[in-house]
């Protein structure tokens, strides 16, 4: 039964991709945002989003939660449409027109120091553009990703990511951690999203509630004396963005892995609070 469901999901997404290619970026974004605004609330993950928002914002009224989820689905729809135009985003001129980079000097310092760092963020807006831009700016990068459950669709997305987003793609998991370690020892920086639930991690407060959180950034930072660079991307006017690099978090012998992990969760919280509707709430973060 699951195979049939995955296959029909695959066919549906591929059909949407064809429509997006015909319509162009502007009109496919409008169409897809409208489509997901209408049909997104019918997905099972809509209930997960509502439960997550209740945990993060317990005082928020039902109508306000619904509005936030509606705007999240609109954003999700635009992201899906943008996958068909990653090639255009990758082109330097197009990227410069659509992505405003804040604190670019941080990237320049990383290149000048020639030492790998750890970029961390969450699933904000078109999160794929973060790794794409970091690599385009001249930083050697390996990014950790979670393969899609849909094994029909996953190869398509992996091909897009490897070709246009980031050359070195590492699958999440124990084997992936070993692979990213090899890259890091070669002087290649890493990029990972710290906002998803993990089985290999520690319980750490996230919006005041314990959540299983990855310790990879903290462990690598302490082991290799490496800086951690938080990154945030904000959407403006449909397909335009601001990509912001935060000041490096320097290794500190007095801080434990737990201390650093908690600090990163707090940074992530502040990013979410800036534009709650631009974070993807569908992940089962507090399970």
C-alpha cells in the first residue's frame, strides 16, 4: 500500500514540476502557493504543525495558529516551485539580483583563514539556497541531508541538490557522520540543519520543551577547535531573499557539548520568532 501511495506522490510531484517549467518562476510560484494554501491543511502533517505551534506558542489562539499554518503552506508551495529553477538561482547574476547577502565579510574571513567551519541553520524559506550560496561564494562545503521517505522521488531531489545546490551531499545517519568527518579533516566545511528530531543526540530545551537535538556541531567544534556559523534566510516579495551570516561562535573549553547545543537551540528559536510562518512546522520535532 505504501508503494502505491509513494508512486502516486511521485507522479503528482513530477506533474507539478512540468507545470512549473511551463509557467515560469513567477507564475508557478503564484500557482503553487495558492495550491498548497488550499490543499496543505488537508495533509496529515497539518495536525503535527498545529501541535508544534501550540508547544512553541501556548498563548496563541486557534485562529492565529491557522493563519500561521496557512502562510507556512504558501511558503512551502513556493519552495517546491523554486526547485525547478535552481539552475537559475545558481547563476551568479541571477543570484545577486534575488539574494541579498548580509555580513559577507564572515565568508571572506573563512576563505582567508582556510580552515573548515560548521554552518548551522533550520528549514527556513528556501533553505536549499543557503548551501548553494555558501558554495558559490567560494567555500568548500559538504551538506548533511535527510533522504525523503519516498524512494521514487528521492533520486530526483538528490540529483537536483548535487547538480545545483552543493556538490558534496552526505546522508544523515551514523555512516553520514563518518563521511562528514572525512570531509572535515580534508578542510571542507559542513552545513547541517539542526531543527529536526534525531535518534542520536541529547534532550535539550527547545521553546522550553525537551527535544532530541543533534550534538554534531558541538562535538566537531570542540574536537577541531572550529567556529560555528549560524545562517538565516528570509523571504521577501515571493522569490527574493536576504541571506544573513551571524558572528562565529568560538570554541570555549569551559562549555560542554550540552551547553553549546542549548545555545544553538536558542539561536534557532530566535530565528523562528523573527518570521514564524517562514519555518516549516511539519517536522515532528518534539516526539
